[in-house]
C-alpha cells in the first residue's frame, strides 16, 4: 500500500520522501511543479537509491488526480501541496484560497472515495497569529493575519469536520515552526524563486556572495536583543515527524494537532552569529524597518509531539546553518533549469 505525497517535489516534500523511502515505505508523488522542479525527485532517487512513481498532476484537476488513485493502491496521504508565500497571498488572495482549499477538497474527496482516510497535513505556527505568550502549546487560541495563514486554519477546520462526519478518518495536523537547513548530502534543499522572503535562504545567499547584505527587519522587538525570535527546525527533523505521524495515523483514528519545533527561540542576530561560526563565512547585515505583520517571538512547546508521537528534534542550530550553507554552496542557482 502506497502513501500519496502531494507536493513531494518541494522543499519539505523532498526531505520527507527521502525519510519515507529510507524507512522502506512505498511513496507516490503528485506535484504540479508550480514551485518546484522534477529534477528534485531525481535527487531523491540518487540519495536513497530507490525508485518511486511520480505524477505531474495539479490537485485542482480532479479527474487527473482520480487517475492516480485508479492506477495505484493508495492507503494514506501526506499533504504538502500548497502555495506558501505570505506576501504573495496578500496580493493574490483568490489564487491562494483557490489553490490551497480547492486542492484539499479534491484530495479529501478522493481519499474518502478510495478508502484512504489517513492524512497528515502541513499546517503552520502561523495559525497562532500573535501569541499572547511563549512557548506555544497546541491549545492556544487560533487566529491569522494573512490569506495564506487563513487557508491553513480553514483546512484545519475542514479536516476536523470531515472526521466529525466520518470517524474512520485519521487526521494528523502538524504545525511547523520555521523549517530550515537541508539534507546532509547537499543534493536537496530550499530553492526559492527570485529574492528569498525567508531569513535562512537570504542569509545563505549573502554568506555565499550571491547577495550583498541581509536586511534585518527591526531591532526594537521585545526580545533579548531587539530582533525577532523564532523556533528554527532542521528540515530533516521535520521530515521525520511525518513518518511518526503516519505510523500513528495507521493505528488510531481521530484528529490530533502537534507543534513541530525545537522549543528553542533564536533571534535574527543569534542566527547571523551562528551561521558565521558554523560556516566561517561572513554575513553582512544592516538594520532596517520592521516588516509589516511580523511578531516579536514565536516558539513551540513541542512536548506533545514527544509524548504522543515519540518525536523530538535532534539537530541543533549549528547543523542547520552548516547544512544550509553546503546546499547553497553546491547549488548556487538551486536546481537551475531542473
Ligand atoms: P514548497 O513550495 O517547496 O512545496 C510545495 C509543493 O507543492 C511544490 O512542489 C509545489 O509545486 C506543489 N504544489 C502547490 N500547489 C499545488 C497544486 N495545486 N497541485 C499540485 N502540487 C502543488 O513548500 P514547502 O516549504 O515544502 O512547504 C510544504 C508545505 O508546508 C506547504 O503546505 C506549506 O504551506 C507548509 N509549511 C511550510 C513552511 C515553510 O516555512 N517552508 C512552514 C509551515 C508550513
Ligand atoms: C524569520 C525572522 C523576520 C527575512 C514565515 C511565515 C510562516 C511560516 C514560516 C509557512 C523574522 C526576520 C526575515 C529577512 C529578516 N511559513 N527576517 N530579514 O516570518 O517567522 O515565518 O515562514 O507557513 O507562516 O510567516 O519566517 O524566515 O520570513 O522570518 O530580518 O530578509 O527573520 O523579521 O523575525 P517567519 P521568516
């Protein structure tokens, strides 16, 4: 029985594919390559020495997606596919609502129709909005500040309603904090289009000389050094959480929510220093105005994931920086023409 991996060619998806294949699981990838390239899957094959099926299918195309279910025995799904850029979601809300929600409707209808009622969903710490305190536990109030976050929260609620209507479902909602780093092979990693929105890809490009200077967005936050604090988690640790989540979904039904973070908060300046010390490279920076919508601090209490899934993060910030740098150095243009 195969596990369907939607968005498997993306940043987190490729790392999860590696972990699943190395654990001996059968996986099938569907991706429309709107934010990824097919060659990323070739790299997954190279790392693992294993083959798997992949389909260029848009989740918005119900008939094409159904064909994947007809051709394979699918038992469960890891649902990564979605658009994820916060700023773009404010410019193009309809695109985000349509892609993320309609894609999930089609997927869930087919998972139900073909009796594969187990799903692990990529949610985000963004559903905690501006948390009243840190660390954040799963029972904190939920709210969002942008259309991207809204799609995550809506999908969480839709999945809860699906289970309420049919108790055969297993729904595991993983709320990721800030995934960074790359596989130690240096073959797969994050490949942002154009100017990176997120901190680590930007730092990696400054450290390797592709960009001149990091702009640090604000130094007057209520944190130990005034710059924003986040819970950065190695993408390989994050990938492993999915394996634990699917193993549990194979045993129990219900809806469960898990914070997937390290429980440790680092400021932007902490990260700049850690990057320099882990890699020996220089990260030039300047302080600029705050980025609208950013919050002071966000980090997880990840105890539930440990207690229920038996998962905890193993890698530290040095590993994350070193692996990010290796990926960026080996692949200055990401996957290139792919
Ligand atoms: P990514 O963009 O690298 O991967 C998403 C993949 O989904 C891409 O390969 C893209 O081509 C594919 N996709 C998008 N829409 C599709 C559609 N309609 N049909 C088929 N494929 C489609 O992003 P990522 O960083 O790997 O994130 C994976 C998931 O995790 C996303 O749902 C994202 O919202 C969520 N998430 C990411 C982060 C993060 O910081 N990276 C944090 C929290 C949650
Ligand atoms: C981290 C810190 C910035 C870039 C986003 C999404 C969230 C989730 C993860 C998907 C902040 C600062 C950044 C730069 C900077 N994604 N920064 N200069 O904003 O915590 O989370 O990605 O679900 O939903 O909002 O991550 O990496 O953009 O920022 O100073 O050039 O780095 O202000 O303090 P963020 P990020």
